[in-house]
């Protein structure tokens, strides 16, 4: 299916009864007040929606309520908008709800908008001019500073066309405010049953696309279904683009299991959370916070009670009016499906100096925060990095924080809300730059953690060579075992591989050694080795046991084991099954005799073997097994025969 072009959403804001709904009707021809109570009372109670076509560009318009008691609904509508149409009546000017709505727009990061000065037909000129001045003063310190002000009348139509042109110009240059990548997310603002169709949800789609036939999950409930159909302002479409107002017909999900505040996305795409770290902006009119405080948390269309605690050094955990800081939120009730970058509003339970109860708001930084004290300096540093919203820095921070346990790429996708392709490409770049590393089990670690392990392993190996100069190297199992028990095996293996590629360590089979290490003998060891060499040659096919050798020279068995292993590596003696060490020349001579016998007689029975060797059973059996392990002979019943590969 062809991709559909992303759209922009225009939302209204402003005080109750300043003419928002009438203005939308004049601009679009659509009556957004749809509920009987809304029509009876003449105010918008729930969100209303309409399309607005401007010079080939279609905007989705969200009409939000202006009543103080319906600010939650206003936030639900404003969360998904890209542009704001601030509506202020010319005959009344700036009102308390105007100020709160502008503050909410600032907190949600809405920076593009236009002001409609409504009811200009009934306002005296000097009153209208005063209203314009008030608007300018209000917006001067806000993100909407410089927004054009257009006088309009929804009754006479004066200024409507000019307003349309201003909105069109704004839409052509305004970047989308809501995400246009990452998992598709539709925050439900309405859910109902349509006769003949089943469950339908509406909302503003952000992230990536939804298509008919897509599998979906309802977060946080976990209900799963499929997209049966998609409409945009009553028109069927095969795909819903980010920024589009969508009505989605769901198959397999009962309407009783759907509610405002839930989010529709792809299965397993989101990690609903009850604990999150945020950057918070506290309004100048809000009271100071000097400890954990209860708030009403509004994000998307979700509403929850929450507890806010500042993340700051001990003694500095105070949030004053107008401050910006970091905080940890603990959500009461059901978890909330969020991703970093989402905006939220914090409201209190008493009026502020501004007139409403909005305290502040901010941006989500981490939906899976680590278990650390809020005064932890490292936690604060992590949040300062996450707040920069740079993918490479964000992934590097999360990798470092995951420690030696590491983290899978899929988990990083859910924790960050980034496209999987972007996460994969960024991780690959970090690996190329030596910042990240991937284990055999496909978990990603910060290289600094692997480097720490590698340095510890290298120090351990060097120390081992110092203690055991005769040994060729350290068994890799012992090297790995020198690390703390809580180091995952694949992280240890990665560190071992790293010292092999970056520190000149040679890994031969299951033995590791530094590149410059060679087994060395001191004078005493040289003397013992000479004696062992002579003893082995004299004993021929009847060598002493390890214990006998140790007792003969008054030393411990482990010492002799190292010396015998040295002679074996030098090719001067041969170790057989049963831990006997034979003179190499004697073994070579016996091998020739065995081959000659087998070529002449075809097989060699055990009694004949003992007679041929001329030794006791103590050494005869190990010698027979030695040639078996060399793949010279193979046992057939009670006899040995030459292997087919040894007959040439």
C-alpha cells in the first residue's frame, strides 16, 4: 500500500464562551458540538472534531472545552495538536482560563499558533484594542510570542478569510510537534460500538502508520485484536498517517474493554509504567514544593493520581515557582503507556494565583528508571544526558546503566520509543566507534564495562604467568572463573575475546597466554627435567607412576605434573590414558612393531599384544588405548586391527 501523507492537527484553546465552537463552524462548516447537553448549554463539554481544507492542505481541527472544570478534556485534546488557534473574545479580553490554556500550551511544547479575536463585531474599538494589548502582553513571555492576531466575527464572517490565510501560511511552514516515527500510538479519546461494525475508537495518531489488517494491542489492558477499518473525518482509508485524526474499527476487542486514556499500538510495542523520570517545568503561579507531593497526572488522554519527588542533591530538593528540574513520578492505579519525549501536565487540588489548578508539566525522559536514590549524582547526570534527546547519547546512557547484564535491542526500542531501524543503526555506529559491544546472546553492553572486565582478566593472566612460569598458559575456564560470580558468562566471554584482539593475548583452544609468554625453567627445574628425561628413556615401556616419581625426588605431585607436561610439549615424552608418561623413542619403536605385526597377521589379541610389548598389564592396556586414541588401531571384540586410514 502507498504511504499516506502525515497531517497536522489544529487545536483550539481559550476561555469558556469566547466563541471557539462558532469559529470552527465558520471556518469548516462543521458543528463540533455533538452531545445534546452541549447543544442545550451552548458550551463544549467533550472534544469536537472537524476537517479544515486550506489551499490543498487538510488540517484536522480539535475543538476543546474552555470551562475550568473540563481542563482534563482540554489537555486530552491539546496533547495531540501541532498548531493552536487561541480564541479570545474582543469584548472580554484575556480571562483566567485563557491564561491557564496558554500555560498548558507552553508546557506541552506547542510553539506555533494564531490568535482569533472573536466577537469583534460587538466590541467597541477601544475595547478591542485593549484586548489586543492584553493578548500581546500575555504571549510575550510564552512560546506563542509573536503569534498573529486576527479580528473575526463568526456571525458576520468578517476576518474569517484572513484567518484562514494565516492558518494556511502557518501550516505550510510549521513542523509537526507530535512524533512522526516510532511505534504507532493512538490515545483513545472516544470508544463506542457502531452498529454493524463493532468497536470503534477515535484519537490522533502519532508515531508511525496504522494499516487495515494490522495486529494491535490495547495498552495497558493487553487486549489484542486487528484493525478492521480506518476513517479520517468519515472517509475510509487503507492507512492512517501520523498526525491524522482517526476512527479505527477494531476486530476482536469488545467495546466494554475500551476506554479513554488507553492507547492502541502494535503488540508488545510499548512498556506501560507506574514509575518514570521526567524533566519538569513549574509554573510561576504554582506553590513551592519541598518534598514529595501528590498531583493529578495528565498525559495523552490518560488521567492518574501520582506522587512527584524531586531528583536533586540532598538539601537542594526544592522546586520553587518558575523552576525547572528533574523528578520521579509514581503513578497510582493502572500503568500508563508512555515513551520518552511524551509531554504531560501536572495539576494540583487547589487554585493557584493564576486561577486554575495547573501546577506545571514536562517531558518524559525514562519509563524504566533504575532503582537509585533521588539524590544520586549519577542518576542526575543520566537524566541530563537523556534530556538532550539525542539517540546516540540516549542509547549510550542506557547501555552504561544496564551494566554487565546488558540489554537487548528490542528492549531499547520499547524503552526509547525510537524506530527499530534507527536503534539498530545507532548501535552499529556505537560498536564501530568502540562505544558499544554485542555478546553472542545478542545483548548490548557499554564498552567501558567490557574494558573494565578485560583489564581485570589481563591482570589476572599476567599474575598467573608470574606464579606459574612453567605452564603454557591459563585455562580460559579458570580465567573466566576469576571474575565475580555476578558477571554474566557472555559478558566474560566477550571480555576474553577482547583481550585476544586488543591486548595481544593468544587464545589456543582452552588456554590463554600473553603474546610474550613462553614456559621457562629455573635451575632447579632444569635439573629435575634432565633427570626425568633420563628416567623415562631408561624405563622405556615401564615408566614409574607420577607418585613414584614425586617420592623418588622428594617433591609434590603437582610440581612433577608441570615438569612432565613441559617434556610432553617438547615432544620428548608421550602421555597415555591412565596418566603414564613414556619415552618418545620407545613409543615410536613400539608403534613400528605394532604396525608390522598387524600388516602380517591382520589383528592383535590382548595376550599377543602383552607378549609383543613385553610389559605388565599396568602399562600394556594404556599403551593399547594410546594407539587407539592416535587412530592407529581400533578394537574389534578382543582384538585390535589397523584403522582403514592407517593401512597405506
